[in-house]
DNA sequence: ACTTGCTTCTCACGTTACGTGAGGATTTAT
DNA sequence: ATAAATCCTCACGTAACGTGAGAAGCAAGT
C-alpha cells in the first residue's frame, strides 16, 4: 500500500522504462517521492498517480512541455485546450487519409503490372498529392465548373482513367524512338486524346490553350513524365495528329464517303 | 529551359527552403548538377525532376534514408513496398482515431461543467485509453459475454453513463469529509450502484468480487480517482450501503409493507 | 578601386522523447 | 567477503530540418 518502490520495481509495475523515469525526473515532471543519500530513487503510490496523469495527457497528444505547464498552472482551460487538440488531431488524420488514398490509387495501378516507369509513377503521385492545388491552378485556365466536374468523378472511374493514363504514358515512352508520324504512335496519341476528351467533353482546343500558357515566373507545380526531348517529340506527334484529325473532320464535314 | 539556377532561384521555383536543399546535398540525395569553383550550387531541370521524386516519396511517408535506398537499388518491389506503407499509415490513422474518440468523449463530459476534478478526468482518459486492455483484464474477473455487452453499448448511452459517472465521482469526492453513514453520502453511493447495475444487470456481488481479487504482481492497469483515504471511506460507505440494502431487501422479501 | 547590399557558404547548436551503451558506485544475495 | 544485481551519471544518437553566426562571393553604383 504505502510502500516505497525502487525504480526497477516501479518501472515494472507501470510498464515504463527506467530511462523514461530518469527523463521525467530530469524534466521535473515526476520527481520520486524519496531519494536516498547516495542518489537512489524511490517511488510511492502517489508517484504512480502522477505518472498516470502524464501518460493520459501524452495519449491525448500533448507534449511533455505542455504537460509540465498544465501541472504548474492553477487555471487550465480544459474545454478550449481539448477542442484545440481535437482540431490538431483531425488535421493529422486528414493528412494521413490523403496519403492512404494516394497509396490505394497507386496500388490499384501497380497491381497487375508489377513494373512501372519511375517517371510515370512519380507524376501520378504528384498528381494525387497536389490535387487541390491543381484544382485551383487549373481553374485559372479552364472553366471552373469543368474542373469540379473532372474531380467529382466516381471513385472507380477515376481509378480506371488513371490506369489508362499510366498505360498510355508508358507505351508512348517506349515508342519515343520511332518517327512521330508512325501509325503506332498516332494510335496512342489518339487514345490519349480521347482519354482527355472523356474528361473535358469535346474541347480539344483546351490542350493547345494549356500548353501555350506562360508559366515562367510561377512555382513549378508539376511536370510531365516525359523528358524535354520526349516532350518535343510528342508535340510534333500531336501536331500531326491534330492535322490529320482536322483533315478527317473536313472529310466528314464535306464528303461523307472518302 | 536548360538553364542553371542558383540555389535561391531554385528554392523559389520549387517552394523548398535553401536549408532543405543543403541538407539533401549533404545526404547525397540531390547533388546540384553543377558546383562552382568556390562552392556555389547550381541546379537544372534535371535536378527538379529528382526533387519531385523525393517530395512524392516523402509524401507517401517514406524516410529520406529509404528514399536514398530506392534511388540506389536497381530492383524495387513497388507492390510490396506500397502495401507495407499502406499498413503503416492505416495503423497510424487508427491510433489517431482513438485519440479523437477520447477527446470527443472528454469534451462531451466537460462541455457544460467547465470545471472538473483532475483526478476524475485522468481516470476517465485512462479508461478510454485502455479500453481494450481493460476488456481483456475484466474478462478474467467477470463473465466474458457481459464484458462484451458493457462495451457494446450504443455511443450516446456510453457518453451519458460516463457523464453520470463523472458527476457522481465528483460529488462523492466533495462529500469525503462527511461521515460515511451520512444520508447524502448513502444516496450517492446508491446512485453509483444503480449505475453499475445498469451495466451489469443485477449482479451486485461482482463489485465485491472485483475488489477482493489479488492484483499484487500485475502491472497496475488503472487506478480510481480516489485517494487511499477516500477509498477506505468509500469502502465503509459501501459496506453500510450494502448492509442497509440487505435489510431492505430482506424487508421486501419478508413483509412487503414496511 | 571601393563601397554597398544581396546571396550564398560552412560550421554548429536546437528540436522531441527517449534508446543505448560506458564506466563506476551501491545494494542484495550467497 | 565476494559475486551478482541494480542503479547511478554522463553523453552521444535519432529525423529532418530551423535558425543564427561569421565570413566570403558577386553585381552594381560611385
């Protein structure tokens, strides 16, 4: 009951390490009730209660420094303190949820194809990570409602789109040594475009718009998975594609039969 | 395009502090493409891509050390790595959710009564924190199904019970200088008992059972909000209560009218 | 050439809550 | 008394930078 425990006994009873008790002593958070002449620490039941307090507050996410203050201050606005702490924790939780979401999406894409281009992978993560910033950024370039629409896709459609995008990007990178007018390339470019169309409706022009914008002074928000050379190659391929498409459209508009 | 950026320019473009870039250089994570004779660092677009990779992986919760390894290793089991990371994050999330739950319950109790006995408060947090450990512990003493039943109460009932428990504990502590046979004390003890009854059905004996158990060698899992003296006082009050109740019960059993 | 002013450089200590020895003193058991 | 536990006090290590301190580099104006 009213016994004195050596630090070893006390640490076993409380499932706390000796080092931790030393540390709390050093901080002045929990001084043992009795210290022998030659410096040995002895704890009592009273100290146990103090330790419980410390552990409880630590569990709630307070730092040892804050706990020390609580112990010293007479007045402690519990209500305010608790709800503040709650906010902190909720934020942390949301942050973690974002990470989990990103991991899930990455996993979904990686699951069948165990190999993935690092650059494509990184771009994907960046896209997920900066979804919100990107939303704001994109709103500067295309219609706001459209942006909201893009990001309000149902979960699984989003996943499928991402998957397709990864596949196409990967394939395109593989073909980067072919001529940009090669049919295989043009097919992929076409697929890429129709993927974009799925998102943007039929506003093909928006692709051009975006690529023409000035971004000199801004922070580099994201980069494509393609190198500078690949980007140029793709730009050419895209030009070719649009030209042919234009012709094709004209054909359709003019004479229905080729 | 293919420019060289000073560390200041680069840090602005990438929204990364200079110190961070210094640090990554030191770790060998991101060495600037070019270093002048007198030690000035100059970065290029290639470095930007590397930085993006670092940031993306950091976002997913990897340490800089791990990221360094990823960069060095030829083979990188992405699938396994990602799902492992997912588990880690989910655990973290659950931990935080527990904390939030505890904060919510504490807030609910504190909300009207802005003042609360520290000892009562700590006990409450401990109770919440160690709910699972307690469940296992209690199962050693009372019926397992009963334990499950206690903890499977609907959310709001749980909250109300806790609230009542805090109120009663607080009131009891206030009356601790009165005689344990005082009627006001006995009323509170009665309330406490009926609260316990709400949880345990009519098994009054279980209170006795628990208090008689040996706990000498075990880790101290929890403590009551009462001091040693208060506990003795309460034990006496409880004795008195049970005795009177016994008489009363006998009365009821024997002669229905007093 | 000199001064002003801005940028960058390299130490190097501070942060948080302990973990992990090192080396010596003290207590307990035999 | 001697061996075996236990405990003591330094004191460095951790992760990812933040934050000066003091000195040097660099472009521009006088």
